[in-house]
C-alpha cells in the first residue's frame, strides 16, 4: 500500500485483488487516529463488521462533522472548537492523509487527470499538472481536466478578476481559462457537447493541443442524478472514462488538493479501477510550490478537515459496496 503519513489508502495498483482494496478500507476506517477522533466527539467503537462500521461512521459523521448541510463547500459553517479538539482534528487529518502532499511514484502514466474545484483550485491544479509535465513526468495518452457546469460564486468571480483571469460563469469556464493561461493556447482544436438548457444534464468537451505536450481535454460532465444535484467527482470520472480508451493495466495519475486525496482516490477506485482494471494514483498539489497561481490558497480549518474526513468515509463506504457487489 502507498503510505501517506501514518496511514495508507486502499491500494490503487492496476489489477489489484478486490480483497486488498477491502483490507485498505478496513485499515483506514479502524485506524487509531480515526478511532480517537470519534471518541473525542462522544462516539463509541464502531461495529466489527466492516459494512456495519462504514454505515455507523457515515451516520456518526453526518451528525457531528457535516457542516455543509447540502450546500457547496464554501458555504459550510465553521464550528468553534477548543484548542485540544482542534489539535486532535489536525493531527488526525495529517495521519489519515489529508495534509501532506506526496509526489507521484512513477515517471510515466497512461493519462493524467486533473480534478476541478473552486476557481483558485482550477488554476492551481492545472498549473501543477503542467509543472509535472515540465519536470519529466511522461503521459502517453491525454491530460484530462474534469469539471461541471457548477456556477461560480461571487467570491470566486472576484478572486479570478483580481488575479486578471477571465474565468467566465462556471467551473468548466474556469478550467478552460486555466488551460489557456497555463499552456499558452488560444482556441481548442476540437469541441463537442450537448446543451439542453439544464446544467445538470448538459455536457461539453474541448481539446487543446499544446505544442510538444499531450492533448489537454476539458470535460464538463452531466449529473447521474440531474433531478437532485449537479455532477460530482464520481460523475466526472465516469464521464471521462466513457470517452477515453482506458485499457486494463493503464496507470492513471489524478491531481487534486491534499485535503481531498482520500475521498477522490476512493471514488476513482470505484469508478475507474474496479470496472476498467486500470491503476489509480492520487496526489495533492504541494501548497508550498511557488508561482503556481496568482490566487492565494485559502486557509484550511478543523471544520474543513472534519468535513472531508466524512467525505472519505462516504467514499469508502461506496467503494466497499461496489467491491462486495462484484
């Protein structure tokens, strides 16, 4: 397993035995850091059965660590914690793999996938992907930049404007702007998509071909539950997989922020590794690297870390269900 600080995430090696994925899920959700965190918030020991433990943790984290309440991440409430609790949360987040960035383990990949997010993250992650290519990481297929038609908030628009970036109206517009800015391209070489007047059902695809580099494709995915919500991470990963020729054994590198590595890695195992037999490695952008973007990195608080520990629990529950069903 790939070690991240004190804990390991479920193994993403291509063709991995499903039992080893289950072992990785069990190791993470029964780990001392998570157990201590649960106890600090008044919880008992989860059941020994893994499916029951995941359901228990999902329910517990919904009651104690869900500060979004169905809202977007920037709209989440920030709870006030005493110093001891805040320190325990930050220590647990570090041990569980949400803090320290880890560099890619391989020199070459079949594809490099950049996951979208808030406006500043769109610029930072695309810039980090370009840095990986410049530093010698080889990509045989494409660089895929994945997002949705999520509207940008007022704060995101102002941040982009202050940085001199024409970011447009949606997350995928910000990703397009990031690609143009980072790779020095003006117009896409190929465009496709369907606009049905509903951002949850529409999709788009734009491919740029920067000189001397792999093609860079920006996708806006539709939602798998358009009547309820926008497209989420698993939707974007699945949508991309349906359009690229993933082969058994292909190593795929995913780029996100360290705080999202556990949940987005497990989403990728469920939507890509399990059905397609490819390998998944997930890395977070190193926040200490200079000149990645002109936008400041927002502060990461105990509340945000707890929210994403909950996201990881839910993603691992879905991953376990998918492996068990197979």
